[in-house]
C-alpha cells in the first residue's frame, strides 16, 4: 500500500445521523486508532441531536468535508445516496468508510476505486461482523483442515421484514435494498471470508406482495410500496468448487433453519448469525458424527459486551472494520474490510438479482483475495 504513515488516532466524521449512527458513535471509543469528532446530516436537527448525545461537533455536510482535522469520513446515508456521498468524500481528500452496501452497481465501485487510487486514499465498507470471534474461529477451524475440503453449504436469513420495527422502513423495499442487498452482505461476506470468491450464481426472485403495512411507531398503519424482490433463493458456485445455497427473504413468518452451515469431506460446521460478532461454533464429523460446540475461543470480539432487545447477552463490536482500516493506514498495510472485498460482494449480490430477472446463470467479472484472518492478539491490538 502507498498510503503514508499516520501517527496517532485518525479523526473521524460521520455523515448520516439515522438509526445506525448511534452504534458507531457508541462503540468507536473501544478502539485506539479512531476518534469520532463530528457528525453531519441533511437535517441539522438530527445532527445536533447526535452531537449532543455523544459530545461531537454538529456540522453541515459541506463543513464536515471541508474540515482540516478530519481524516476519515463514515458514510451512513441511505443506500441510494452511498455512491454520490462516497464520491464527495474522496474528492474532499479524505478516506471513506461506508455502511453496507457501499454502492449499488459495479460501475460505481469501479469509478470510486479509480478516484481513490488517483487521490491516494482508502475505501472501506461494512459489514465487519466477519471479524467477530465466532466467525474468525469458524475460519480458523476450516483453514486447519478439521472438516476437510468444503464441498457445499447453506446460508439462511428469513423473517417478515423491517416494517415491524424500523421507524422509517420505506427504503428497505426499494431498489438498492431488499433482503439481498440489505441483509445479504453479512452472509455473502462471511462466506467469502471462509471460502474465497464466488465464480457464478443462479437465482429465483419473487415478492409476496406489492405493498406492506407499517407496524411500528410513529407511522403505524401507513402503507408502503414494494419495488424490489423480497424473496431470493440462489445458488453460489465458488472458485474453490464449493456450492452454497442461500435464501434471503422477508416473506417468512417462522422457520427452523440454521443461519450458516458448511459441509466438508471430513465433517460439518454450524456458524452463528453473521449479522453478529459472537455465538457458538458447532462442528462434527469424522469418527465422531455428533455435533459438538467448539471450546470457547479467547477472542475479544466474541465476548458479550451488551444485551439485545430480549435482554440476552451479545457481542457487538461494530466499527471494528473502521478501526482496522485506521490502524492499517497508520501501519501502511492492507485493511480487511477492503474495497476489493466489498466490490466483489456487491458483484455477487447484484449478479444474483440479475439472475432472478433473467432466469440465467451469471458468471462474475470480479474476484478478490480473502481478507487476512484477525487473530485474538491482533483484535486486542486494535482496542484501547
């Protein structure tokens, strides 16, 4: 990498002060190489509210991009705004990190990659949950050869949609979102982290209804339009020969499928929800066909640090990818939530939707290398 050495924490500004911004602002202080100092939004009221909550400067978008003390800008706008905002960040001379998906088309990814290279800047993108203790343990188990060569698997994320809890769920049902582009990045990234790049895809896509009724406050009872598939059933053929079926759906009320399973020549592996950082990794096969939970790994990003809405302990280390990118800039090394990885994941997901439209297999133009594993010691080094 040619990015110059950066000494000390990177100063971070956030554009987009909606629902997800609170998690970034709350968890960023865990890490030694990032310091969130400012936030902006098209609504100054929203920016000021977050600034007051977390002790930040509330700025206009223009003023944040012009701030000399900000090194990295995090893009937490809605998906359809990701590309133009990312472009403005790079044109302002700042490194850019985006919530997923960082763009909605490979042409946009290519354009941003050229701009970043020209300006000597980095692009990073969520999801970073694959850096969690559970998913790093699963990768280490596979890489050790414990379950042999991975031949197949399944990835399942099914529920009945965002209108049941999100205060403004409209954009989830528009092009650029839907379950594949909104939730799919967690699952596709987790698979690429373990198996490597995808070679070709095939899919069937449908929607149960053209409209949805919002069940959450403050807009309970309003009807929204559905303009993107809400049920995607696909098959991924990886470059290493493995075939994995994947279902992303907001048309399912209940099911009993595991989130992520991999099947090898010597055994099988159950991996917890890649939307989260922790959870038990369960393996079995060979002489012992019973599935058993692997011994708990001493990985800091797998340890429960909060409770979820049901009062259950969970591990949440979002901003780990941003922290790793900042450390990588300082240390002049590649970062794990990279442009290359995020672009390939976008290619996989958009190719899947294209296959659903055309009814044909789609061979991917992109590829990527697997990101470096994040060992327990390396994860600890990212933290204060």
